[in-house]
């Protein structure tokens, strides 16, 4: 019987009228981490869908990274606190969810990712010039070991391959830059054509492919073979895709568009062949996404918005998030009735 993605549950959280950051799912501990900017980080059990904890000292959190198996049996988590006037990293224990350290920074962290192969944390600074700094951090000593200068004022996104390489998309150069996370060496730049203005990027570990959105090529995403650096295929998506989630077990790619309120599901059909399974309606602003490969559940976050047009002012419309409307959306692939 064919399957279709359907909304299983929506969990509403108390919240102020403010946006949120990224979400990340840790399958080993069965937890979903939500970076909620001024509200810090909320942690949910993805099986019971019940709240577990709030990470203390994580005000301003924009992103979360998970480093399993370091600094203790369970590992550590890290938050990039770059909102609400914060310039810091919060370090917490994955078992207890208790904060173990807070590191003050002399830059505003905008994003971070952890690479298990090199045991390096890559922290991207908020860009303020023609280049963007990325700091490579020892996750145990919490020391900066290298500083990378990426030649773009606004990277589209970054990801790692779990084997010591960092990939950063360069929208203004239609390319992706590659770095060694141990030495900090620049390994090269790969063109992404026909993908123009490559944006968000994810790594698909079974096929060794980068998957990236193309902001300058509406409706198209691109995959790159990370062994050769060559563009491998083009993938149909929504016209304004936001985040990407990868389900390597089932060979599925998810492209979330908060602007269009859609979620596009793409399936790999052999090497570098893809087909769109379906595109469903979600909610406005639902573009952060994570997938649990074990259960097939897909998690997104959204909120209600109110748009106001200034009367006879000629100014742009404004958007306001409704307080206490922030919600976790849980989708699952379910049988379609004949």
C-alpha cells in the first residue's frame, strides 16, 4: 500500500513573539533539541513527545551540535548563542542535560557543526565583511585550534562528512569550499553549476553526496559526489526550499519551505536518480526540519503569524509572530487508503 506523509501531532509551547533558530535530532538518545533564541534550548523525547528539560545558560541559542561519546559516556552538546546580545557557547552533558561550561567569545556565533571523524567543532561567526570566519574548536579543551577565513560575506550553509572535512557553500561564487578540519587546510573549491547561488547543504552518508539548495535556480537542488567533487544530479524541490533533512535508511530527502508552507519528499532511485514522491502543505514559517530514521517521523517547528500593511504609508508589510503559538509539528508516513 502506498504511503503518504501526514500530520500526526502538533505540540504547542509557551513562547514570546520571537523567531527561533535551528533544530537537531539525536537518534542515539531519542531527543530533539530546539534552539529558541532568547528562550534558550528546549529538549524533547522524540518517542513520548514529552518535554525533558531546558538547557540552562543557553540564552540566545541559534544552533545546537551533538558530540556523542566525548567527555563522558554519553557525550556533550554545544549551543551557539548569538542572539539577544549573547556571544558565547554553552556546553552541556548529554546524559544529564546539565550545563558543564559556558565559554565567552569575542565574536557572534551564527552556526556550528560537529565532526566525529576529526573530533572538531566548527563555529561560524556572524559575517561583517568580505570574508567569514570559522573557528575550529577542540570540544574537550574548548580551545580554538584553527581559524578559517572563507572568502564570502554570506555563506549559504555548512556541513561535515564525519571524516574530517568541512563543506561551506559560497552563493556569490556558485561553488562550495572544502577544508580539512584537523589542519585547517583549504582543500579546494568545487563549482556547483547548473546550481546558482548554492545555499543550505546537507551530507548524505550512504551515497557520499552533498545535497544543496540553489537560491538562484528556483525549484532545483543539486547533489555533488564528495569523492570526485563533480555535480552528480539535479533534484526537483519547492520553489523556495529552506532546510534539508536526510533519511539515509530509506533513501529520502526532505526539503522544507517556510515561505511556501510546503514539504517536498524526494526518493533516491539508484545512483544519482531521484523522483519526487509528494509535496504536502505544512504551515507558514515551517522550514526547520529533522527526521528520525528509526521511526520515519519528521519534526518541524512553526508559529502563527499576523501580517500588517501600513495604511497609506507606502511602506512594506510587517510580520509579527503570535505569542504562545510556537509548535512542534510531527509528521509520519502513513498508508493511503484506496
